[in-house]
C-alpha cells in the first residue's frame, strides 16, 4: 500500500484542480484568484478562520454554486460543463446535518441510493458494507432523531459513501462533536482513505485537525496563503516560539525591542518571539520583566504560527 | 442536460422523494392534526353559528344550510393548509442540509420538484379525503362516480396549491417569511373563492359588488370550490341569485392554473437562492 507521503503532487493524476478561482457575493470578494491542485488519494485539509472563503470554495467544489471566474475540475472534468459526471464522482458531507430525523437510518440511506441511481441489490450490499465499516449496522432501523450527534455524523458519512465516490468532500465534518466523537470521525476517514484509495478533501477551522492531513492549504481573506505538508510548513519557520501575554503589551514590547538580540512582534495583543530558545533566555525574561509578564510559554511552531507568519494575524482574531 | 451516466431515473427519484414527504408528514402527528383540525373546527363553528342568518335556495327542498354551503370551502382550506405545511419543508430541508444534498446529486431539478409536489399533493389529497368523511353526515346522495370525481378534483387542486407553496418557499430563508406570504396571498385567495360567501352577480348597481364579482371570477380557487360544490350537491342546489361558473369552464381553469403553477415551480427552482449561500 502506498504510504501517505507517496501521494501528493508528484503524481500527474489530479483529483481537483482549482485554477484562478474568484467568487464574490455582490461587493464582497469571497475568493480572490485561488489556484491549487489536490492529488489523487490525498487526504487534504483546507484550513481557514471563519470568513476566510473556505465555505465558498467548498460550495463551488460541491457543484452547489458555479464559478464566476476561473475554472474548477474534478478528475479532469469541468464542474460547469460536466456537472453531471462530476456529481457521480463526488460524495458530499455538508456542515448542516443532511440526514432526516424522522426517517430510520436505513430509509435515509435508501433515499440517497435512489438519488445516485444504485440498483436495489447494490443498495442492499452497499448499506451493509458501509454501515459495517462505520459500525452502525445495529442502528439501521432506528429513527435518526434518536441517535447521538456522533452517530448521526456517521450516518451522514455512510450516506455520502454509498455510491462509492472517488472523492469525498466534507465541510467542517467535526463541528459540534465532542473530542472523542471527533477523533472517531478522523479515524474512519483515515481508514477509508487508506483502504479504498479515495481522495478526501475537507475544510476545517481547527488547527489541530489540519495537522492530521497529508497536505493543507491555508486561506485568509479569500486568498491562498500557504500550501504544503503540515510538517513542512512548520519546519520552514524553524526554531521555537515564545509567546508572552502581558498586562501592558505595548510597553513590554518597547522594552524587549531595546534588547538587540530579540525580534519581538506584537500580534493581536500577544507578543511572540521566534528563534532558537534556551532555558536561560526564558528565565532571564521572566526575572527581568517579572512585573509586566502575565504568562510566558515556549513551544515548537504550530500551524497557528505558520498562519501568523503568513498573514500577520492571529488565527482566532483573523475574521 | 443530457444524461449519459447510467443510474438515477426520473421516475424513481420522484417516487422516492414523494415517499419521503409522506413518511415525514405522517410521522409528525401535530402536522396531521394541525392541518385538518383548524378547518374542521371552523367549519363546525361557523356552520352552526351562522346557520340561522344564512339562507340560499329558492324552495324548502333545495334550501342549503350554511354547514352545507361552507363544506366545500372547508375542504379546500384543508388542502391549502396541508399544501402550506408540506411546502414549508422546502425551507426546513434547506436549513437542515438535505436539500443541498439533493441539489449536488446527479439528478435533475425537475425530478426534485416533481417528487416534492407529488408528495405534497398526495398528502393534501389524503387529508381532504379524511375530511370528506364528514360529508356523510350531510344531505348528499352518494354515487361511485361522484366520489371518484371528487377525489380527482382534490388531487389536482392539491397539486395546484402545492406548486404555489413550493414556488414561494423556494426563495424563502425562514419559515416566518413564508407564513407572511401565505397570509397575504393564499388566505385572501381562499376568502375570495366563494368558500365563505357566494360570488355576487354582475349588474347589481353597486360597484363594490361588481369588483368582487370580477376578482372572484378570475380566482382559480373559486373554480375549485365550485367544482367541489357541484359534484357534492349537484347543480340544482346552487345558491339562487348568485354567480356560479359552469363545470366545463371550472375544469379547464383548474387544469390550466395547475399547469401554469407547475411551470412556475420548475422555473423558480433553476435559480440558486441566497439561502444556499448562507
């Protein structure tokens, strides 16, 4: 079996090609000239804070809306001219729960099977297979309303997988789930991708989630600001990051700036210093600025640091 | 768009979506009761309440009580309420994400409309037939032909109203907005359909009566109510001194209106709406 790193852009097979995509809602530009590819078999995460344009990108990819400028192709097929074929290749999980609470799990899946033109026999086979994989076989006759949030999300996943899509796309699939249900979903997705070779594209606003992906793209205010493997993006920054929260960050920043060896930056009220850090430096800082410092911490660069380095904004304050 | 890919057939998709509507509706008991309860209550209340002050008919044998007069209108009101309830599900489906799922599936939007409208129409028709049982207590000479015709009328009329409801609901983002439209459009349409009071004749000398006459005459619901009335009681018990359309005209009007509203629903759903962009 191919390992994760062997997918990626090396193969000429492209599952998704975004080319110079722009989209606006009236005056508001949601996407501005976004171009990137997703390789066949990749598990790809699109990361961005709320309002970054990722949901618009998702809607374009799902064929719910059509591109205004630029082009978008799925397995080489254009989403406008070959929408019908594209739709056959896609399994879509929207952010809103698309399962019907008044129907049983089996009924929900049966309606979906008809929408995708599965035969009666195939429907039965696929319902058994998919529900077996997702561990919901014993819930098939339960009304969806009676299921927990995590189980309901699995039913949705089952629904989108029924017709054996080549590309599974999900819009913030773990929203509203508790941490254990969230990691469940991740495990299923990873397992599916590895056993079936299916390409997976998902959006998320959770930094720690994006770290699970083979490659990530980061969107900020409708523009692509980063595209690579998560480790690679972090490695690029190198060294460590010290973050300091202070009672009066402006004043502390001035003092730190007078110290020649450091290059502090004030980002949304938090002081960040990157570079090589030894324990001496931390304790020095702590002793020297004891009165101003509220909290001081040190760590390896995270995806948040990548985001800050690329945009000059903190991830959570960015919208 | 040409459909070369094997699979999803128009008929199966329509059937499946219609079935889903039925299952959803009848599993929510408050909807079943809500759509039939209010008109039933109003029928009994007004029927008995206004009985003494209302009188149409030219002789004691053909005299119609208000309970009888008001029955066809109540029946149509049930169809209307049910059509409203079932098409509100378009808005709920959009909010819930089910609709988006259908829109990105390799099926035509026509199949989606057909499924929604067929499901809604069957539900409304079933509710109408249930209410029709109350007519067993009225002075009606039943024949099989009459029952078949009435059920057919109920079905077509249900379709007509479901299409209207669908077309409004498609563009709505919230169910509140939908209620407002329904109160401004469908309720007045019903009140001016001869459901509650007969259509005045032309040339009574009062211009208000003339305006009322014309407004009610062009209202497709007037023709539906009149059809129900004529098939229920026969044409000899119509209100004397008031205008009533002929059977043939009413059938044509009902069919043409239904076809037009269906066309409207098909047209409306080709547009994407702001609700998809939220």
